C-alpha cells in the first residue's frame, strides 16, 4: 500500500525563486492529505502532479506563509466542479479566523467545507487503517503539529505450521489470519496464536510546522519513519531561532534522535540561506543517531516513498 510524501513548499516565511512557502502533500491508497497551504500551493500541486483530490487539510497555525494559499486553492477546486466535502483542521481558538480566510473572496465555496478545531492529544482524523493525531508545538501563536500513524498490521501467517496442524488449505486459513478459532473435522481446535505471528507496525509521519524543540514531538509517535521538522536556521543564528520560536537544524536532529525517527526532513529554511543548505545538513548529521543519509533538506517537488518498517 503506497504512502508517498511530496514536498510542495519548503521555504520559511519569505519564499525564494527555488522554494515556495510551507506545504506538504501526502498520498495514501488514493487519498490526498494536505499539511499547510502557503501562498501558491495550488500551482505547486499542478507543477508536481499531485492533483487536487484532497479530502483533509491540516493547518498547523495561521501565519500567512502556511495559509495564504487556501483561498486560491478552494477557488481552483470550485472551478474544477468539485462537490466532495473538504475538512480543514486548525488549532483550537482559530476557527473564526480560518472561516474568514475561507470566505476571503466574498462568497462561500461551492462545495461543503467543514472546519474542525483541534488541540494537542486530539485525533484530528480517523480513517479505516490510520489516524492523524494533533500534538502541541511551541510557536509564537496558537499552533499544533500532526502525526499520521497507521494501525498495526496483522502478523505473518505461517502456512507451513498451519498445514502441520492439519488445517485444510482454503477458507480456514483466512479465518485464522483474521483472528478466528478454527475447529478441525477431528475436533482439534487451532488457535490463531499458533499460526499467526505478532502484529507488525504500520508507518508513521510526523510534521511539526513551525516550532521550537518540543517534548510532544517526541511522544506523538513511536519511532516515526519520517520526521518533518522546522529547521529555519543553522547554528549561526541559534539565538534568532529561540527568539522567533523556531528551531535550528541541529535541534531538529536532537529531537529526531529522542523520537527514534528513521529519517529527518529539514523544513522551513530561512531565505537568508538561499540555496546554501550544506550547513543545515552537516550540523544535523553531526548529532543524528541514524544513517547520515537519512537527514536531508528536501527540494520543492521532491517525492519520498515511505516503506513498511519490515520491508513488506
């Protein structure tokens, strides 16, 4: 089951010619999830081929570089004759502001838009096999981050062991894999635990939005496959990061270590660094406990497939 991340915008508050303001698109089994929508997000979606089939939009906070793309995106969806509803999740206490932004063009969208306020610890969205959790971040306004966390998958079915126990090939295999007890013709009872291994973990992605290093980022998901973390500044402006409620690349890596993240994407780079991202990567790699290749500054348009932890 594919899980793909497309980095639509990786810049800080001021865009550059190479980087758009913040936005990340996640596609899972045909469902589109959008995290933040900075100015020009709709163009980035066309440019990088994600399409506009977004069912859920998750807003981390209402600074312009994270939300000014919403009016244009909604208008484009309407021009494309959208009638499917859209849910927009936003930090608690910001519903009125976001509603004003949705209606900024003077009329309501031609399709239903539902605004859902969330706080740290809330499940913003629950789907069949995963959920998106909100967690507290530390920015200079009302803000949250989001973690997409898949449910555990069923353990592997041991066909050889099942046959040894006399289970006939066919529907009984499926019943056992679904957790049902099977009684054989001779009266022998076979329990699922005898032929099904331990549950296997699903995948997880954590997206912080803008934040200082925060404990909740560490706790929201167990060993995330990908942490997308604020890394607005390098070490040369660590004081500036603290003052403006952002993080450095090194701090992002320290959080990634404590969270047990497999990979770390450094986001929201200040325009003062322009195309010079080497320092961000070098400083993060100095402290990152995992494979150094797992730390990277994504380019706009970069796509990343998230595999299952066990490779299957």
